[in-house]
């Protein structure tokens, strides 16, 4: 079986990490497969939202992703083969894209697994999930975004605690701290992520992408720049076909039929 699966329907693309026998750890094949799946998501005009999940079949303790495949790192003395030129680690964590991705976590997301989660846009997790950056326990650091994205997600103090101790963050605390958007029962993360994706699909896709762009830009741009970018994007949206459809649908008291143009 391929290490990453991709399917799409009803404007939603579903990407599945598929190395359950290796706790979905990232090797070269998985990194290339995940990058290729995101390519499919981005390149298909009929798909507006992505959902990222993991196959945890036959795992006694479910693992979304255990991070880098340490067997590969030990054999090669490097983690370089786990990166791609466009996406960085796992072909994903630094990948530029326009479409939102909802990640569904049911189990452990640790080290690079948490860094994959942090690179997604919205996190749905089950109550049995845990999140951690355990690199300091192996004389490593979380170099795939975890050291700066986790503090942004949950605040400096709790992030520093988790990073310097390597202790995992339980699902309820992750939810309370703002890392997790929706907390659900075990076994239902994918269903809830798909429900959330359908809610996003019902919104205007151009507006969704523009809104995401501004939110991400807020991490490194000042308010004046953000105000300018927001105004420019609003002007672009008002000139689109979907803007006319939205106003017409409002006047006619019917759901809009978005076209993404």
C-alpha cells in the first residue's frame, strides 16, 4: 500500500497518512507522497478544502504520527531525506498553499507529527489524543516549525514547559489552550473534520482563501501592512463573479451557488 492515500468528493480532498505499522512515522516515501497529495489538492479546481488524517488500524494505542522515522535518521545520520525542497519536513510543514486543511487527530501526535498538525489550519482531535515535542529527550530539536508555531498556538509559557521537558499535552488541555478547535469522542475525529470541511465548503471559497492569507500574514506583518493587504483582497473579492452571486442570492433569499471565480 502507498504511504499516503488521496481521494476527493463533494469539493473535499482527503489525505491519509498510511504507515500504521510504523506509527505513521515519516520516511522518504511518506514525505514525497504527502507532497504529491497536497499537489493534487491544490491543482484540482473542484476541490476547495483538504482534510488530513491517519490510518491507525490495528494499533493498540493509536498514533496519528510519531514524527521522523528514527530508523532512517540513525542509518543515514541525517534527517535530510525526510524533507522535500518545496515542503520541508514531510513535504508539508513549510509548503505554500492556498486551500485550507483541517487535520483530524485521534491518538498521539508527537515530534514531527505535532509539527505536521501545527502546519495545518484547523485541528480536530479526540479526547484520547496527546501532543508533544519530545526532541530534547533524544538530543534533538523540533526544527520543522514546532519551536515557533507551538508558542503562537498556545502561548509562550505552556509551550516552553512542553518543549523543555518533552512532556506531552493532553487533549483537553490542548483544547483549553487553543491548539485544538474541536474536541470529540475517540474514533470520531475524521467524521467531525469532514463536517467542519463541509461547513467551510459552504462559504465562498475566494473569501475563505483570502481570509486565511491575512490570518497567516498576521504572524509576521505589522498592522498597517495587514490593513493594506485586507483592503486589496476585499477589492479583488468585490470584483469577482461570486460577489455578484452572493448579493443576488441574499436579495432572492436563497443559498448562494459559489463558483470560486
